[in-house]
C-alpha cells in the first residue's frame, strides 16, 4: 500500500514538473513571444494558457499596458533664439512584440532611452520653428500633435511601439532670462499704472470742472429766482401800498413820515442839517403848532 501511494505521489509530481515545463500563462496585461534557441518562433502570444517545448522553447513576457516615460527638463531655443526649459512626458505601448524584442531585447530601459533621444530631437526641431508665443499658447496643441504623429512612425518602424500621447507639462524660462523678463513685465505694468493714473486725474479734473460749472449755474439760477421772487414781492408790496394810499392818502403819508423819523433818529450820533420848515418836519412842526394853540 505504501508503495502504491509513493508511486501515485511520484506520478503527480512528475505531472506537475512536466506541466510547469510545457505550460505557461499570459495575463491580460501582458504579451509574449516564444523563442527556440534564441530565435522567435511565435509572435505576439495573446492572454491565456499556452504550450511550449521544454528546454527548446523560452518565453519572454512584456507589459502590454500604456507606459509612461517622464523625460528630464531640457533646454531648447525658439525661433527668436530665446531659451526655454521644457518638461515633457510620453505615453507609449508595445505595438509589435517581436520587433520590440529584437530592437531592445525586451528591456524597457533601452526603449525609454531611444525614445527619449527621439523626443528630444523632435522637440528641439519643433520649438526652433516657432516663436515664444506660439509654443506657450498659440500652437502648443498643434506642436504636440505633429510631434506625436512624426515620432509614432519612427517608433513603430524602429522599436515596434506606438506613441499614444506626448505632452509638455510646463515651460519655464532659464533663471538668467526670467529676471530680465520679470523686470520688463514690471516696467510694463508700471507704465500701464501711470497711464491709468493720468487718465484718472484727467477724469477727476473733468468731473471737478463740471461740478464747479454746475455750482455756478445753480447759484446763478438761484440768484435769478431770488431776484424774481424779490421783484414780485416788491411789486405786490407796492401794489398794496398804492391801494392803501388811494384809500387814505393823508394817513399813508403820516405813517411813512413816522417810519422815516424812526429810522433817521435811531442812532445817538446822527446829525442832519435841514431847514426848520423843511417838508421832512411837516408833521413835527404841525404837532408843535397844534400844541401851542
């Protein structure tokens, strides 16, 4: 019984060993090639369980997902010979597993190194054909699209990979250029500030002059209205006086004389040089003569 159990265990182990040497699994995120003594005999092996010949065949697996190559910031010159520091990255994936293996021996580092060199050359050429404004905002998307299309053809033919996307993360000016640019921007902002201040002062002077003009107009109109009201009041007063005078001329003349006396002798130092029988003392003289009688 023990011999039978040992035989079964031996057969199982032998089957596992044979299976491990003849079967291999390719995951959904992988692609593979099968080699026979270093020569590719099966290209682009799809996900699943596959067979191989022990010893004779070797399986190489590669990541089939989209990979990212983050390049180091590089210095480029624009059309105006202005230097910029560009930080970019590339999204790529394996398109032909066999060609990728032949070009890089399946080493992603080798692929990134070659791809980085191609991207650097492409960016240098594209930036050299455009102005600073175009690479920063005007034609940035167009530049990336053209570079992706051009580089994709080269990458597929040389490395067996396809370029999914190329993007510029940021564009900076070199430190020596940044200071001069900031100084120029500062000068420009100060000039604009002076222009705004001068325009503000001009508007203030206009508003102040208009306010002064309106003040003069309002005062003149008020003075005119006051004179008109005063004239109307004087006219009404004269009409009332005339009406009263016609009703009793003697009383009106007497009342006006009393007012004249009151206003004339209101001060203690007032002095008049008049004839005693002057018309001004008409009622005073009449009162004296009446008192004597």
